């Protein structure tokens, strides 16, 4: 009886040692997993610190974008240096990249009171001598419409230690103007960030994912294929 009690005690101690060793010396598999980020990330060294772009993506649109369309971007640009920088965004996949007003920057429409009508003087009839021909009015040339000036490139100044969030839900966002080719879900575009002084960052930016699940049967061509 005493020998069986000793064996049970030894087994219990061995189990406790194995449990403590497992918790102290091993790392769970979930602890090594890095959460996925839908957008692209990149950084470049600069005098006094680092310049980086986080979670850059093309805003998702069901059905994608046709060639020649304007495409909104979602960008977060960080200036972790000791000096302010001005960053300009361009792309070889579009005619230009410009800044547009976002949802928070849209001005509310104001209605102006109608102006009172301006009284018009009634012309007095002038008697013309009998037999005098009346001169026909000379037609006036219509004004030639002038083309709207091109929008300035997407350029924003970021203070030292600060960042700029260029998203459609913010005050302003960057957009591709005149897409070169059609763009579908799962595809990418190239963006170039010029921070001045010869510091540039080239990135391949994907199309973002939908905020809500896409209904079954409405998946775009190429999605779900293996």
C-alpha cells in the first residue's frame, strides 16, 4: 500500500513539471501570427528619421473601375522626422493624381435670397420718316468657351512628427484621374511618393476589400477560382 501511494505521488509530480515546462518554455502558435492589413505599407529613410506610408489602397468599388475613370485612394502618410516635408503623389497608371474634397470637407449648401427684380425702362417709340429703310441689327459673336485649368497634383505638407490621412471619409483624399486601364478586385496600381530632396518611395497598392461581405453569386470574374 505504501509503494502504490509513492508511485501516485511521483506521477503527480511529473505531470506538474510537464505542465509548468509547457507554459514556460513554449510559445503558442497564435502568438506568432501577425494580423493581416488590407493595404500596402512602405517606408524610406530621410534626414532625421523615417517617412512611411501605411495601409495604402484603392477604395473598393463593386464591378471595379473602367479605363479613364477617376479612382479614389485611401492613404496614411507619416513624417517621423524633425522637419516638415511636402509629399507629392503620382502614378504611371493614370493621367494624373489630384486631391479631392472628402465627406468631412464637403461644404453645406447655402441658399441665397432671390434678388429683387430690376425695373426695366420701356423704350419710347420713335417715329421714322416715311420711306426711310431700317438698318438690321448686326449679329454679335458668341463667346468661345474656355477650357477649365487642370487640377493641381496631389501635394500635401506634413509637419514634423505628424501625419496626413487622405481618405474619402476625411477632409480630403487623393484620387487617380484618367485610369490607363480597367481595374478589378485583386489587381494593383503603382504609386510614387516624392518627399522632396531626392527622397522617393515607390509602392504597389492593391484594391481594397469590401466593407461588407459580397453576396454569393455576385463575385467578380476571377474571384474564388483555384
